[in-house]
C-alpha cells in the first residue's frame, strides 16, 4: 500500500510540474505576441527636425552606451529631466521591458553615446503653477495581465517629485495637454488625457502628488471649463 501511495504521489507531482511548465510557456507566448504587436516609440532626429530632436530623459540613471545595445559598454549615466539632442537612430528597433523603440545617438559633454528610446520622454509639459516643474510622459511596458501601461513623472531641477503608472488600451501622447491654468482657475495642474477608448481622464498634480481621475468634481457656483475634450466642473481635490 505504501508503495502504491508513493507511486500515486509521484504521478501527481509529475503532472503538476508538467502543468506548471505548460503554464510558463503559455504566458511567455502570450507576452511575446503582445510585445510583437506593440507600436514603436519613435522620435525625430536632428537631421530631420532640430526642434523636435530636443528631448528630455524620462528616468534616473539612464545608461549612455558606446553602441546601440544593452550588451554595449556603459559610458556614464544620465539624470532624469536632462535635455538631450537626438543626433541619429539605430537601424532596427529593440523591445526592452515591453517597450519597442530604437536606440538614439546623443552627445553628453565630450562623450557621444546611445540611449534606448524607451528612456526618453515622449511628451514634456511645463507646470502652470511652477515653471521649475516639468511633467514627463512615456510608455511603461505591460502589467502581468498584458495591459499596456503609461507613466507620468513630475520633476523639479533634475529630481523626481512623484510618479504615476496607469493602464490604458489606447493613448496617443500627441493628444495630451495641460489644462489652461488662467482660464480654469485651478489650484494645481491638470493634464488632460485624450483617451477616447477609456473615456476622457485626467492627471491631477497637487501638493507634490500625481493622481489619475475620470472626473473633476464641481463646487457650487463654479462655471464649466472647456478643456478641449469636454466641459468639466472643477474644484480642489483632497
């Protein structure tokens, strides 16, 4: 009986290992399929547009490498919010952490090297309340369920104040805009996300914190404000 029981336990364990292996393969397959369909994060280079080729670094300690690959030597690291000029781009895109982009050649002082495009802000907005604060926008790969993620970082003088990561089925960085502070009379910055699939939503920056919301609640006697997306009623959020 003991021998039979041990044999049954071995069979169960073997089946469990096979199931776990198949599950890992399935997850990897789904992830690779999702990543293969990811739209490339692209930027203009200096030879195409000198103005559009001026961008900001999206994260801290971004590696500047001597060639366009993670296998290449790291020359130095770049701080978040550093303004860089994109001189050229690699021939083919790579996918790193779920973000598909090319490597971009930049110059930092005497050094010339390459930075992965996923580490460059797709859109940068200046705060309406404090000109020293900037908001950097970029992709943030996928979560474990395969949902596409985006990020907004608030920085001041090369230091990150806060960061928010959120999911969206479809979001175009070109349609992101800052609600006009003078017209809106808001106590804080509001970034309007033109996210028509998930309904219009906003990123609110107040008290050095970023928060995503789908509604801006109204005060009594507060007039509607046209954001370019829709009319909303606004008040200070706690």
